[in-house]
C-alpha cells in the first residue's frame, strides 16, 4: 500500500502528522515513538522570544474532549533552533514549524530565520488562537488578515507555507480561499473551538483564562464538515484535524477531502497510537483494494444523498 502524500513540495511518507501543541517539540516523545516513522512533527508554536503562557489551571477535561488555555508558552525560535532542531535532525523527523506572531513583521522575521535553519521542512502559520487575551493573533479571523500574513510570509521563504485555520468564523471556506489566493501551499484545519467550563460549586471558571480551546472527539464531526466544505472551495491540499482517535477517524477526514491529518489530543491518552492508526488505514486499503492513499482523498459519494434531499 502506498501511503505517501505530498503537501506542496513537502513529501510525507504517510499522512499522519503530530499536531502542534500536543506533541511538545517532538523530542519529548522520542523515547516512545520513532519520529522518523511519522509523516511529520508539527512543533509547538514559536514566537521570536520565549513566552511563559497562562498560570494554572490551564487544562480541564470535558465530555469527549479537553479544554486548554496554555497561552502559547514556548522557548522562542532561537532556543528551538539551538536546542531542539539538532536532535530532531538526528532522529530523522520531518519538521513542520508552527509560528505565531503578534504583528505581521513577527511572522515575516520568524519565516526568514527558520528558512535558513537546517532541518526545517515547512511552516505552519498559527494565525488565530482562541485562548489568549493579549498578542493580537486574530489574522485568521478575516479574509484580509489571512491574505496579508500568508502573502507576506511567502515573499521571504522557500518553504511550503500552511496557514492553520480557525473554526471560530462564519465561513471557513472563504478563509481557505483567501489563503489560497495569497499563495498558500496548503491549509490545515481546524484549530480549537472557543469554549469554557464552570465549577458549579465555586461558580468560577475552571481555567484561569476563563475561556479556552476545545479539542478532542467532541469536535470531530464539525471539523470533518469544515474539511469537506474547504475541499469544495480550494484546490490546494488540506491537512485535517480535530478529535482523531482511530483509523476510521483518519479515513473520514481523508474521504472528506484531507490529503493528510494531524493527531493531537489523542497523544495524551495513548502516545503509542501511531502504529494502530497506520495499521488500520493499511488494512482498510487492502480490504477495499486501494493501492494509493491519494485515490481516497475527497472520494466521498454524496450523489444519492443530494438526490434524496432534492426530491424531498
């Protein structure tokens, strides 16, 4: 079975990517997982300078999901290049770097720095974050903001540029089109959903930030729908994510239109999930006599459903 896939010029040996924010910088999992066997590792979000993030409590479990308000804590791009990237190169990881900016200039400078670093294979642009109060990461909430940051980054890098889209907008497909028009090599979606949880005994929010980002299986059906809508709107590859916990989940995203997927929250439950996902996808392809994974991308058949809807 051929599981290889392409995201612009980025070649992945399989479609499984470790999602940003749920896999540290990748090296933390090296004792449990051979990073070279993953399609890619997407780094924890990087700013130009180190960032402390929010005080506890920063994570709370919810039914079929998890709320987080980490606040984009991170070591900054220079320390990442000096302390993490050498080990990732040695381990044979394919590295997609998630970058964050409070200003357009910060995204551009991060892109310049990382484009000169050995072992960086693509850039994922975090252009919206639902769980920080300061920092102004709201570019992805508008067509113009998305277009501006993608086009600015594309001018200064040779690396594939992948904006990560927020679901907290009215029409995510229009945001995907704006990214494509700006020259994006792919889009990844979805980021977390803005949400909150309250301790009824104290009548206080569980999170110190009051609100946070919801991830996990609870969001998967919405994320699949958004991938489906974006696949109909753009021609560039889509990286789908949101609550993937089984091979069937992976396949659902791919059939809806994703070229690759990212697995996030499930890593906290089962850090060894990767072999199970690959084995399940391979078994499905064998069972259905599908030689190339690319033949499954966007293969959803809605014809009978559409006829049924029209007739009713």
